[in-house]
C-alpha cells in the first residue's frame, strides 16, 4: 500500500489534527533524492500500518503546507505526534534513519 498523498485541502485534517504519530515526506517529483526515498516511504506505509500514518506532500502542489512548516529544501521528513512536531530530517538519510524517527515517536 503506497503512502497517502496529501495537498493543502486535506493536510490539516490528516496531519495537524491527527491523533498519534504522523510521518510526513515533503518531496517533489523532480528531486532525485526524493525519488530514491519514494519506495522506502511506501514500504514504511506498509510496515507501520495501524501504528503510524505515513504521508507524502508534493511541495509544488501544496506550497502553503510546506511553507507553514518552513520546508526550504527537499526531501524534508517531519514526524508529528498528536499534531506537534517531534522530529525533523532534511535530506535522505537512508531507510534505517527514517524508521528510527518513527520508532522514537512511537516509543515516547
């Protein structure tokens, strides 16, 4: 199951108002590292199904949401817990580091 794609119309409900852990991948289709991360993000959506929401936000399609979180470079990965940012990673650090972000949020 691929990660859910969000835009400005459903970002607030799916991320800011969500209960529990939400992992947000801010990406763009033209971004090389974003494309490298894409299959890992989709795999994480399966791995964390029922535990954490894994979502993707195309910064070109959802500029307001990206700006609200001061996303200046991509990919940027942000983890929120009950609507509050708890972790952020700029650049693609690899699968283990991304999973560690979610695991820390789930454990806290």
